[in-house]
C-alpha cells in the first residue's frame, strides 16, 4: 500500500479487531483503546495485530510483505507496552527500522494469514472478525488476478464464519467502496444490509466504528410474540442498559496464586453425616403452621405460563406516563430462528404503530420459572448519524408497567403555593442552567479511577492517571450564567434575616411542643410502689421511667438500670421511714 505519509494506514485483524500497515498516532491510540477496553470488559476475547505492505515479513506461511506483530491471544499489559514503542516520531522511526512499509502485497495472502491465526487457536470462539484499516479504495486496480483471488478468499472466509469489516479512512478525492471492497466486506445476520460507514477523518470516528462493529449483539431471550392462537412471530429480547459494576475479586491460594473454588456441603446437625440434595425439603410457615414442600412442588409453584409475549391490545402513546417507569426498558427485535417471515410481520407492526402513535400492551413471561409481567411495546424508528453509524435501531422498547399492587398511596402534606413572581424568577434560573444532556457523556468516576489504578499497576506506571469526575457541577460557570438571579430569588422567597449557611434554631426545652412530646405517666405513686414490690418496674420504657423520676422530684440517670435503681431506692427508703 502506498501513501503512508499521507494518512495513518492500518489494516486490521483479530478475533474481533485489527491489522495494520503503518502506525500513526491515531491508529496506535485506536488499537490501544481496543486492547484496554477488552482487558476491562471482556478479557477472554482473543486479539492479534497484523501489518501488511511491509518491507519485512513474519508469518507462519512465509508470505512476502506481511508481518504478524502479535499472535491471536488474550489482551494483556505486555501487549499494550509493546504497542507503546511505536508512539510518536521515535516510534515511527522504530517501526521503519524494524518492520518498514510501502511495499506491494496480495490481499488474498493477507486474509490467508488471518485465517491461519484463527485455525491455530484451540479455544472454541463464539465469533471471528477481521477489521481492515485502509485508505486505499482499490488496492489491486492494475492487477485483476490479485483482485479476483482476494474476492474468492473473502468468500471462503465468509463461508467458514469469519466476518470481514472495512474501517476505511479519508483520502484525497474520497473513498469509493464500489471499486473493490463492496464485494469483500461481509454483513452479519444482525446488521442491516446496505448500511456502510463513511470514511473517517478523526480518531473519535474511528473508535466509534470499531466499537459499533466489535460489540456483538447477544439476545437475552428468543421468544414468540403471539397475536392469537394461529398467528405468532419470533423476537429477540436485548438488554440495552445495564449497571456497570466493579469486577468481583478472585480468591487466590497464597502459596501459588492459583484461583480457588468454593464448594458448599450440608451436614446433619445430630449425626454429622453428609446430606444429599434428595435428603432435604423446603418449608414455609403459614398461619403458625409449617408447610413442607417437595422440590417438584416448589418448582411447580413458580410456573405461571409458557415463556413468550402475548398481545393484549393497543393504547395511545400519550397514555404512557413517566410515573409508570419501573426499571430500564429492554429492546425487541425480530428473529427468523423459529418462525420464518417474522421480520416482515414485525416491520409491518412497527410501521403501523409509528403511524398511529400507539403502543402494544402485552403479557411478558421471560423464562419458564418467572412470573408474568405487564409491559408496553413502544415503537422506535431507525436513526443514522453523519457517519452513517446507526444511532437508534428500529424496533420496540419493552417498558415494564406497574401492577395495582405496586402503586403506593403516600399522604402528602399541604404545600405553600408560590406566587407568580417567584415562579417566573425560578423559570429564569432553570433556563439559564439548561444544557444538552446525553447519558453516554458521563462516566462513573469511581469505576474509571478503579480501572486506571489497575492499568497503572499492570503497566508499571509510577502513578495512575486521575479520572475526571464529569458529574461534579461547574460552580464558576453556573454562577457566571446566573448572575444576580439567585440573590433576587432569595429576596422573593426567604425572610430578610434568613441565613442559608446557618443552622436551624433548636427548639427550647420549655416549649409547648416539647411538653406535648413527653410521655404521660398514667400510674399513681401507689401503683409505682406496687410495681417495685412485685419486681415488674422493668416493663416500663426509659422515657416513662424518666418522667416518673421527674414527677417524684428525683434526679434520674441516662440508662434504664440507673433509673430502676433510683426509683427502687426511693420507695425502699420511704418504707423504712
């Protein structure tokens, strides 16, 4: 490939990622970003880096001008450190000395080397992907034989389940996919036909392309959406939002650092013998009676219905309110695995729901032993961005609706109504502080710092990089925007002597409210004396004992035993007198 100096050029391969031809700053950052993301999110994936069009060659079949920098293996700290050597101007010089670039190559041989990397791995892989990073839209324009062999090899890879994706980069005059790569790249079953990325001119665009391609869509469930007894289609249920958590700690044996496994066993309390699963039963107390259930009975109690979605009817979209929100929604997309023609029927339903602005109300049972849920299917139209990357997929958002049992009646106290002047002033404050919010613009600072600390330990850095907490409000900018609005609002709402930084005044001990909160002693002195003689004074609560001491003019302590001793001593002394 020619024109290394004109733009960063990579060609990519991994189990899901890349191969390259020359490494500029943008490419290096892209590869390192993919590696670090894989280490954090899916460290079991296998990655490799292959350059082609190089002066030197290094591969298992001794093809010319193809250099395998890293074999297919799990990402790790050493691999990231090795890529750091090619950063900056010195890294480019080192790359030229060690590998070189600017030589002719055969794309069919490149794909052959990539296929061999997959075949050399003994681990079973769920999917295989090759990403080609290039700004050359017709690599074999003057050699039809090489172009034909490349098309044939790409078809062979597609037949064996290896997907080929194009990460094309901007070049003078534009990148024309139709010259060569339209016949080379493959489309997965869960991707829309005919949608191709535009060429990238920025690192951010390249990273978004890689993320969109390497993120595999895995369905939580594949169920039937039933309209009636005779009509049904198959859909996949996808989880679009899930709370990110720290990875759990792995227990290691201190001598060898090998992971340890935990096993649970049950023993008979009386005999100490080991109990098998068949030796145990389950019980539940109902009406002060212990109900013993067999294992089969407990499993039968959990089964309400067969897994699936059953259509109940349609409602206008405006009837769905914000307070119906219970949990993050799921996404519904058609599947052809169980019922042929599901996509056609699904699209027809989606189009009509969008046209009529209605939602489909359904009964949703996700799995065999799950209770049914009351859900609404909200239609969602497809949207693409400037790079032709799918921002919003077409389908239905599955929103969980509350049952009548889920709704609570909360007594609300009467609130003071604001006057129009106060409302207008608060409106002005809200308008000044409005900004465009996107959830993907804010990262969890605790998680980000945790992963940066791990990265620093793994890469032997002197100190970890500090994560920017984007959730912190920008106080100075907010004050600049608001100006005098806050002070004006305070003057309208709060009394003249109000101090926002001061503490709320405490209630005086002699106030009427404090008197009303004191427990009333409903026992006479004779009755207290009788409780002392019977030894039942301990049934009194601490506030009642304190109040009794106050009525009798005794100085009480703070603890219950001290109060009991004072009252007992008082009545014993009076008995002696």
